[in-house]
C-alpha cells in the first residue's frame, strides 16, 4: 500500500486503512504505530483538524510538521526497509534492531522518527485536561504532584541540546520518570515504556515561537496534553 498523503479521512476510512497497515486503533480514534508492518507503512491521519491545536500550535506549523516531516519519514522508511533484511517486521521491531547496527543508521532514523511522530500527534488533544485514575496516582507517587511532573518534563524539554524529545515513561518497576532523547532516540531502546512525548525539534515550534522553545513547551503542557492517551499507554 502506498504512503497516504491525505490528511482528512472518515472514521471508516481510518479503520480500513489502519487494519490494512496493521495499526492499532484505540478508543477515541487514537492510533498506535507499533504494529505497522513494513509492506504498508501508512501515515495515519491526524486525530484532529490541522487548526485544532491553535493558538498553542498553529495550523501552519501542523501542516508543515505533519504534511512534510511526518509523511517524509514514512516515505523514506518504506523505501529503506523494503530494500533491507528487516522487511516484514513491525515499525517498532525495525528501529530497535536498526538502532544496534551503525550500518542501518538511515533506517533507524526514519523508522524511529515515523513512530515518534505518530506517538506525538496522538499525545496532543485540543481540550487538554488533567490525568485521572491510575495515571494520576502514579504521577503523584512518582513526582509528588502533577505540577512536579510538568516541571520535570519542562526541564527535560528545554534542556535537550539540539533536536530531540522529552518523554514521560514507565520503568519495569512501574514507577514513572522523565527522560530525554536526542534526534530519533526512543525510550524503548532502554527498555522503558513511553507514555507521552513532546517533540522539541525546531520544526515542531519554530514557525510559531522562533527560538522561544520554553514558551512552546509551556503551552503544550498547560493546554494540549492528551492524558487519556498516556493512561492507555500505562495500561
């Protein structure tokens, strides 16, 4: 199946395309990328309109970030993986294997970035909100409060030198922590379970905030975190 370049689908289309690509559709239309198969890495549609994240993230930024960068990673991943011994493996399996082999750096960069971006888009929600249930209890136990969690995410996101990501993750002991990764890095490489992420590559915020990364991070954490998505990932 070719890479889809349409940004607007009906829910029936999402389900059909996701099933064809091996994607897992969760409650509320959220899409996880870890079950996408190499024969048909299909770019999942955004879970909301391009202007839904305004004023924190503009429609212009979403258009470039999703339409150029996210789709570009998927297109490159399809080409590179199809011509490699990793063809037929899930997106997650591919980047975990490729990350261990310096000869497969290009495959790692594009498959990990495809995975990371789908995770990022699904971790945002126009209405934001607050964590509840098991996730809220885990946050309080690990950080003392929601404010403590946001402070740790802010510090990681703002201090990441150059391009990268700031992640809320769960360790094998179930305790939550915040980690940051450079470039295409993913906590799965360290045996951690990603719950939520913020993209701090410049293409995620520069059109709206220029060099003011801290303002972008504050806006996302205050208004756009999809805590339901994070709770589903906690399990």
